[in-house]
């Protein structure tokens, strides 16, 4: 397994959970929507933690740059976290319209973010991180907990 497939698979899992939450809220099912949203938030935050604590530092060390793509990704992670808080509030308030509006913003943000990671950052990592280190990195990421 390489970096691209490992982390891209996590993106797809998060996308599916997000879609489940949005569908439930759109149907007025706030109980199920909240459960799915919390799963989405947990999985997304765990993914970010894996990147920020294990993947990004190794990538930065190998490339000698912490001001490049990883810095942009960290900034976008913060944007996602902020939007999650607003979405959680909309669920607590059972405000479907606000939630769905925020969900649209989240979807756009995540699509753009994931595309940059998958097409640029992960592809670069696959080229510059030797296979032995990739397996060590994946093992370390598997151990990360929220």
C-alpha cells in the first residue's frame, strides 16, 4: 500500500459518512443525522490527526520544507474544524436550512482540499518517501487515536 491509497481511502470513507448525515438531516431525521455527523467529525478529525502528527512531519523532513503544501493543508484543516462547529450547532438547534447551507460549503471545501492532497501532496509523497518508510508511516498512522 502507498500513501495515496491509504489516505485517499480515508477521504472516501469520510465522504460517505458525510453524505449519510446530510441525507438524514435533509429528511428531517436529526437523531440519525446527528449520529452520522458525529461519526463524520470523528473520522475526519482522526484523519487530520494522522496527517498532522505523522505524515506531514515526515514529508516536511524529507522535503526540507514546512512552508509548502503541508502548511496550506493545515490551514484548510482549521477551516474544516470551524465549519464542523457551526454544523454541530445547527444540528443541536435542529435547523435544517442552516445545516444544509453549511453542508454545501463543507462539501466544496472538502472536495477542493481532498483534490489538492490526492493529486499533489500524496502523489509527491509517493515519489519521495521510500517504501520501507511508507510502511512504517502507515503503521504509525494506524496507531493514532483521537
